[in-house]
């Protein structure tokens, strides 16, 4: 087994900063609804990214300004736990 990254360093970010989440779900509209439920009226940019070969999954890129690490992790966990989001990268 090859180790790709054995770094134990914590990610160092200077907040506030721009952050991107890639969201994968079944439909563009339900992903949009999930984002609205998690970040409410907060300013963000959402762009269509890709559709799976069979058309079952849709991916979108969510870009927004994050104020601190707790907020970055909260948004990640809330999106990941949402019923309309299959995966968050």
C-alpha cells in the first residue's frame, strides 16, 4: 500500500477566506434547496459542475466566504447530513 500523504500538519487558513464545497446529489433543484436551508440568505455562488455518465447524479460547486474554522466545519457537516445531498467534497 502506498501512502499518498502522511502529513500530520493541520490545514492553516487565514480567515475570512473563500471556500468551495463540491456537492453531489440527485437533482439540481434539491441541491439548491438544501443549500438554502443550510446557509439561508447568505451571499454565495453556485455553479453546475457535472452530471454522471448515467445521469443519476448531479454535482455543483458552492463558493462562499467563511469567517472561521467552526463555520467551515458546521456548513460541511450540515450539508453532508442533509437528505438531498449524497456527498460533500
